[in-house]
């Protein structure tokens, strides 16, 4: 987990050195914001990337009892009820998530 947190720190650091804030997406989701073109957007992305990296670094060194407890309960439920958990996690949840995601433009 520490390696992942340090890898996330490379994005804002490269952005600070080059003056180009870039997103983590690829293909159509990829974006770049130049400091010279849009300073407020550039600093927004840099601050956002630093916050995400600091959050991941915090998760490495601190343990949250509620998250740990819920994760253990989820694993126990998954082991005891394999069919229900597989149907729920791999069939129902993705369908609900995608239907909500694709209906957002019509709702908003």
C-alpha cells in the first residue's frame, strides 16, 4: 500500500515540476491542464491529487476500526453465502451502479 501511495504522489510532483496537471485517465478520459492556460484549474487539480495521495498515505499508517470491522464482516458474509454474494457483488451491484451513472444526465 505504501508503494501505491508513493506512486500517487508522482502525479502532483510531476505536475509541479512541468507546469502541466494531468489526469489519471487514458484515451477519452485523459486530460491536461497547463498552468499558463488555466491557473485556477491547474491548482485545483494539483491540490486534488495531493489530497488523494495524502489520504492514501494516511491509510498506510493509520488503522480505522470501523473500516476494518466492516471489511472483516463482509469477508465472513462472502465466505458463508457465496451464491448470494457473487450474485449481489458481480451482477446486481454493477447493473445498479451503471444504471444510476447513465441516468445522471437525465436527472441533473
